[in-house]
C-alpha cells in the first residue's frame, strides 16, 4: 500500500514473537475520531492494532462537536484531503453501521455583502457552491420568515452524529479484534515503546493522536507550535417539526472563519459589517451555526483560547448564541436540553501538526476546529507517511 506498511512488514521492525501479549503492528494513542480513523484504516490493511486511551470511551472533542464534515469551506489546498476523508467517512460508516449522510450545508445571506461573498465563492469553486434564492433558503432552514437576500448550498458536505460515530467505530473495531486498553494513560512514547500507567507496550510503529493533551507526551511540539486549548460554548435544543432533520447551517460569521470562504475578496467588507452589526458576536469570536441530530439541534459557538482554560460557561454568551441561532431558524421559544463547553487543540500557526519525532513515532493533532471534516484523510496521510498538505 505505502511506505509505512512496507516499513512495518520489513524484517528489522517486525516483532519476532507475535504471541507476545503486549505487541501489535501498530499502537494508536487516543480513541478520538483521528485515532479511530487511523486504527480503522490500519485494520483494513491487515495490521494488528492496539488502541490506548486514558478514558473509558470516546469523550473528547470528537463527541462534543457539530458532526459537520464541511469539506467545501476548507482552504483550496485541503480539498483533495477532504475528498479522501469523505470517502473514508462513507466507508467507515457502512462498515461500522453509523449514519453518515450528505445533505450539504446551507448558508443564508442576510445582507448584500454576505451574498457578494457567496457569489465570489461560487465563481471560485463552481458547482461545489450552488447559489440559491430566498425561497430555497427558507425551505432548507424551515423558516419562511427569515429576512434574507438569498444564499448558497454546499452539496458535497457530510453530516454524522458526533455522539454516535466515534463510539460506534470503537465498538466495531473491538468486535473485529482491535485491542483497546481503556483507562490507560500514556506518559511517554518513543522508538516503538509506549510507557503507560498500566505498563510498557511495544509496536513497530506508534501513532499519537491525543487531541488537546499533547503536552503529556510531547511538550516540545506543544511549544514549537504554540498549541493551546480552544473552548467553545455549545447547546442542544429541541428540534421543532418545521426544522429539517438533516439541517446543517453556517452563517455570515462562519464565512469569516472557514479558510476557503475567508479567502474571498469581500470578506474584509463582511468583517467590518459584522463588527458594527453584531459587535457582541464579533467579541465572542462566534461562528453562528447549527446542525440537527436525532436528539435535537446542536447550536453554537464561541471561541476562547488559553493554555489552561477556565471550565465555566458564560451565561450571557450562551444566551447570545441561542438567540442568534434560533433567529435564523425561526424558533421563538427554544427548549434547551444541554449546555457544554467544547474543547479542542488550537495553534495560531497551523491547522495540523503531523510530525515524526523518530522513525517509529507519528504525532498527529488537528489544531483547529476541522478534525471531524478531515480525520479520515489525515489517517491516510499518517499511514502513508505523507506530509501535511501545503508543506
Ligand atoms: C464544540 C466543537 C465543535 C466542533 N465542530 C466541528 C465541526 O463541525 N467540524 C469539524 O470538522 N470539526 C469540529 N470540531 C473539531 C473536532 O471535534 C476535533 O478536531 C476532532 O474531534 C479531534 O479529534 P481527536 O481524535 O484528535 O481528539 P479527541 O476527540 O479529543 O480525542 C483524543 C483522545 O486522546 C485521549 N488521550 C489524550 N492524551 C492521552 C494520553 N496521554 N494517554 C491516553 N489517552 C490520551 C483522550 O482521552 C481522547 O479520547 C469541533 C470541536 C468542538 C469542541
């Protein structure tokens, strides 16, 4: 298949005693979506895989998010990786029996400047960005009263339920013989050895996907990339019958945040417009968006950056996001079921840390809010030993 499988199957690194209980062809540290996607791809290529996680099930960023695989809005140089990821999501979902659908994303334009940005994005990307009229926006959001000038639909984008996907994939892999060591903290990794709270494990190759916890095993990489934690205010509300069950909505704030759209010439005008029209959202570094899941509608979000964030949710910020999101959806009296603080790794200098500290170790951390979108593509990069796009 590739360089890494060739390395692993070569005589030098092959374990001589396959019966040793603490060996596998590949150890994966972290049972979030990135570690699980890597384990899934490696298992499909016939490798024996051992996944180690400090928790007793996936509870990190991979279940806290929108489940929005938003390929189209990513930067131009991530489009190929997104396509590989999309194929991976579809195949893994079929394999493990969780739902991955492709309803696309709707972006309402509530001002001419927002529409101008979407027109530029359409001119840049062609059919991947379909311009739609006001009536189509109303239908796609289930809100006939939204005051908008039109919008866009991104048909390639996918959706999963984040509370279903990673747990289902872990269960599926365990049932297929992938070994899981839960409640096991990894302290150091190097040269084919993982020192953990439950002993030392060996493998020809070790892939480390610890999300925001990279400091535990690779503090130097944290320093090199200035990695910190991004905290996001999220909520789950009831879904009224009028809101489509496959809703995925981005808005004007999103246009300024996703690299693909944010590269359009009129985005600076939009930033200025949002600064005066929605100063509180601008202050909260908001990305007003929503996706529907079987339990309701996931809404958010705000962004705060810190190396050791406070755990508290700001009630005013949470209410602001609730108000703005439900205005788009025409939900006058939202019923809030849950609120939580989401957390993911962030770096001001890169979207992806993909490093090889030694010949037998790969470290992969998505350092922005796009890990659901690209996880299965990044898993492919990890197993082929390829560099991150743009390098
Ligand atoms: C609120 C929110 C909204 C988001 N929305 C989107 C979205 O719409 N689309 C999108 O593409 N992305 C989104 N993201 C980002 C996405 O969720 C993450 O990029 C992705 O889930 C990261 O996956 P991961 O496997 O790297 O990390 P995680 O899911 O955090 O998993 C890391 C795992 O490693 C384990 N671990 C860490 N350190 C150790 C150790 N030393 N020993 C043992 N185990 C360890 C942890 O227990 C954890 O299970 C969002 C994130 C949040 C928080």
